[in-house]
C-alpha cells in the first residue's frame, strides 16, 4: 500500500495515487476508495486492478487538508492503508480510519553563503602584519 502525492504548480491541488498491493488485496475482485472526498460512497471511486493483483486510483484533492479514507474490498471488507500519513478513530465504527495529508511541503531553507575565503584570508594577514610591526 502506498500514497504518492504530486502537487500542482500553483499549489492548489494535490494528485494522490492510492495503491493496494496484492498481499493487502487478499484476492479481492473489486476494491473501492472510500472517504470524506466522496461522501463515503462505496461505489464512487472504484480502483483499477493490475495484472499482478494490485489496485490503484488517482484522486485530485485540495491542498492543505486532511482527508479520512479506507479501502472497501468486494463491498464488505474494510481495510486501512498501511502507509497512511496518520490514523484517527472512526466515529461510526470501532476502528480507525486512514488519513492522507495534502499539506504543501515546506520549502527547504536556503543556507547563507559563507564569505569568500580570499577576502577572509587577506583581512587576517593584514591585521597580523600590523600587530607584528607594532611590537
């Protein structure tokens, strides 16, 4: 299982690829993605089955939000994503829901450029030369 996220250039949307591997699919013939983004409708977002037995689907979501979701296997077995961003307690069942977080990644901090070595060295040499001449 996995969640692959790609953010739009304008930062308004996040395309998430939801995947269920063959082991987690456990021989299911049909898997649907069910969550807050489709009003928990078991039929709204069917996943595509690959020849290797895995399932996947792309979903475009708004950024900077968290969405609860689960996978429904063959219409009656509910499973979570083993690699979800987090988990929250379900209000309707005695179980957890997976969570996908579409927060924009924080920009990497840019390091300050150090002063050129030649400038630092020349300043040191001059001051050292002045000190030795003062003695």
